[in-house]
C-alpha cells in the first residue's frame, strides 16, 4: 500500500502482515482483544461491534461495500440468508482470501463478492451502494481525503457511510499518548498512512456530500457515520 521501509517481521499489505493477523484475532476475542484495545489506544472494542451491526439491519437486496475488508472482521454483522450483495474490496488479494475464509466459517460466503480495488479509484458506479463500511481502514490509506471522496461517490443519496479510524489525536488526550508508538511503528513499516484529525474527517465527509455526520471518539479511535445527501 505504501512504498516505504518495512520493519522486519511485520510484512506489507500485499503479503499477510503480522499486524493484520493480530488485529483479526483481537476482534474475534472480545475479552483479551478488548483489553489490548483499552491498554493500547484507550478504546472500547465494543463500539466496533455496534458499528458493524448496521450491516445486519440492511434489507434484502441492499448493496454493501466493505473497504478495506482486510481479514473480514465486518462480516460479523452479515447474517446468513440476509440476501445482500456484499462487496468485499481490498488492494490485497491475500486479504480477500482471508475474508472469503471468514465468510465460509460464518456461513455467508454466498453473499460475498471479492474485488481487488484501490480505495483512491474505486471501480464502481456513482451511487452504487446503500451502505459503505470502512472499519479501521482510513488510517491505512496513503491519501485518506481522496478515499473519503471516493467512498462518498459510490454511496447513493440516502445511503450511509460508516467506519472507524485511528486518528491523529493530541498526546494528552485520552489514549493519545499510548497510540503514539502504534502510529510511529505503523508508518515506519508502511502499514499506516498519514491518517487525519477529527476535524479533517468531519470536513471531508461534508465535502463528500454527507449530512447528519457524527464522529464519536473512543481513545484515539474515531467512529464516524454520515448520510449521503
């Protein structure tokens, strides 16, 4: 994703990075993973589960875009037999394979359409999706501003964009100081991009055509949601 010096043992997004495996494990193990999230970035992992649950409230026939899908953690919101078109998009074929494995385990693989895609130039039509989700992804993108605009472009009027990101919070804020090592190591390894401040995310969402924007901070993790005008 980013052509930078990589720290040994972490791997890049085109591979199967150690960090991605650990992230998936932390989400799938609420007690141990939740403790890591609280200690590492001062964040409540339960908010991720709440945000992903919006997928399960979509009516049959809806189109959902999950970008970047990573290892498929957002699939916890998709119900077997729900009748959605669930497009799992990622720049990494390895991540898509992990998502399909997760979909098979959850019994939802028949609804999942894997697509190799760059979030900076999404290969989808304007207004193609009812719901776009981007969990813990914005901070990984080399150009998060462009990513938000592209996600807005493919969300139809009345549709929703929701997601989360490790934001650039002041060191003295809740979880701010603890997240500094995570951001520093992530950027050195090429796994994290420049991310954004809370105000930047809100401004970009408005620019992308979203109203009723909310952004809830939990430590250094921001959970955002907006409705496309």
